[in-house]
C-alpha cells in the first residue's frame, strides 16, 4: 500500500490535452479553521454600540474581547483558546498564499471606486483607496475568485461599497492588506479582509465576509460582519456513484464524504500497475467529454487534484484531496484517469456533496 499527499495543482496540463491551453485563474486559499470566524483579532477585539457578528468571534494570541454585549454574536466566542490559536495559524498560511498569488493586473495609484472588474489578482504597491462603488463581475461563474494584494492600507471612504454580480460569491473575494484596513461610516463591503495588522469598522459599516487581523486589533462601532451563507449552510456530506468506469481494467474510485475544512481521502484500486494517473474534480453539470473512448467529467472549471503512479498491483493507492477548493453545499464529481500509452482507463464517477 502506498500513501501520498497532494497540493492543489492547476489543471493546465490536462486542459491542454483535452481542449488546448487556457489562462491561469486566481485560486482561493484555504482559511482552514478560520473559516467559521466572522471576526478574528490578533491582540484584541473591541466593540462600541449595537454591533452584530454572524459567525464565530475570536482573538489570539491576545485574550481580550470587550463590548459583547451590547454587541451580539450568533456564533461561539474564542478568547485566546486553542481553536483561536489554530485559526490564527491557518490565517497566516492563507495570508501568505494570497500575498504569493501572481498578479494579473497592477493597479498602484488607482481608485477602486467606479470600476467593474472581472476575476483575477489585482495588486497595489501601497495603499488601495475606495471612493464609490466597486463592482466585481463573476461572469456567470460561481467559483470565480477575486484577490486584492495591497501593500499597505485599505481605505474605504464614507458610503462606499463593493458588490459582486453575475453569480459571484462573497466567499471568493479576498483582500490581503499589508498593514491595516479601515472602513468608514456607512460602507457596505464584500469579501474576506485579511490584514497583517488591524481592522477598523466604523459606524454603520457592514461586511459580507470576514474581518481577520493577524497581529493587531479588530475595532467595531455599531457595525456588522456576517460569514457568507455558503460557509455555514449545514448541508450533510454525501457520496453517491454517478457513472461507471471505462477502459482496460477500469479502476475503482472510492472516497470519504467531503467535509469543509478537512481532507477527503480517495482510494483508487483495481487499475493497471505502474501507470500515470490523474485525480479530477469537476463541478456538477460539467459535460462528460469523450477521451479515448471513455467519458470523462471534465470542463473549463475542473481541477486536477493530483497526479500519481499506481503501485505494482494497480491497487490501494491512497490520495488526500484538499477540500478547501470546494465550498459548503456544492456538489462535485471526482474521477480518476489512468494513462497507458495510446490507451486509457477511467474510474467510476462519484458525486460528492460537501458538508459543513
């Protein structure tokens, strides 16, 4: 029996094989255990007035959380406990992944207000100002990712807003801020604010997403933060067979039910020995493409979770699939593709419903 763990890989190679090359897309990082937190501070979290937090509230390595009540928290409060510490560790990993994303557009010196942007990675060497309305157009793709890399501060002016249109999800919008983020009075904001230092939410401001500060404080004043509904849908996890395998010694694919924030273990067995394989993941509804006589669930939004080589018997090769690329309540199809010279075999397809 062999065991290997795989990071998320881009699907460029297989896309070229089936369709020709395609441009790289922005990839959403895993928030890990920080996923359930609407507000997470590094030093303190303070509140004045009737603020509301829909989701968990935490702080670490600091322990001070003040102003709740009068503020209201619908989730669990973690003041310097082990879960808050782990969430900060996972937040650091997410911050580093965001800061390491390759820029698709340099916007240094530009105001975000009045712009309409499509999915991508937008970079500011210093401060990023928002004066007015920023529109993020997902172009019909519910998995579209928007990443903003900001060298110093994020400054959203009074009554400014960020809106996502055409099927986009606020959970897929990330603001990586090199120092501190400030939302002025009346700002309606969308996305996950991941700041190195502090976050300030002024009177009447709201965030559909998260306010996550690595080292400093999160300060609220009659404001609100709500974890996106897709992150707390409570959908039970399940796995059902969608289609049979095909080809010479078609492999059998089995996997554990996918739980948000955990790893899915996939097992490929009964295949040809010592052959190159790919583990594919495709959103439900992706058309099945004919590949060397076998139906493969693969399309423009599909991912190659990992490549592997079968063992000497073609059995019992275990892989771990990072579930962070799949969102709560959605359904994905997992399938293994085994390549052997001019022939190929394809595993059964498994329809996986992601649970909270």
